[in-house]
C-alpha cells in the first residue's frame, strides 16, 4: 500500500511524469491548482489556530464554570430551605403527637 501511495505522489511532480501526461492541458491546469493549494497550505498558521481554539475553549470553560458555581449556590440554598422545612415538619409532627398523648 505504501509503495502505491509513494508512486502516486511521484507522479505529481512534473519531472517524474511521463511526457504524454506533462503536455496534457487538464493535467497542466491541475498541477497549477495543486501548486496554489500547496502554497496556501504552507502559509496556514497551525500554531495560531491552535492558540485561537485553546483560547475559545478556555473562555467557554470559564463561562460554564461560572454557570455551574451559580447553579451550585442556588441548589445549596434550595437544599438548605428544604432541610429546614423537613426539620420544621418533624418538630410539628412531634408536637402534634405530644399534644394527642396529653389528651
């Protein structure tokens, strides 16, 4: 498989192409296009893209972390209120039971 791929790449280089391919108008046009794409690819700033993506991810993580902290505070507040209500209910139940026993 590797040998086939290396042979294919070899034919992309005009010096390695058979003459009948080099003179073909379509192939010439595609070689020009390939050259343009290769130059564009070599100019692409992978490090800049990596930095940009990392920065976006950091910002998104910070936002989500803040949202989670706010949600957690609300949850703790609601849980504390629920526990207080349960304690009050238990105390009321105990008072009702005590009052009934007194009668």
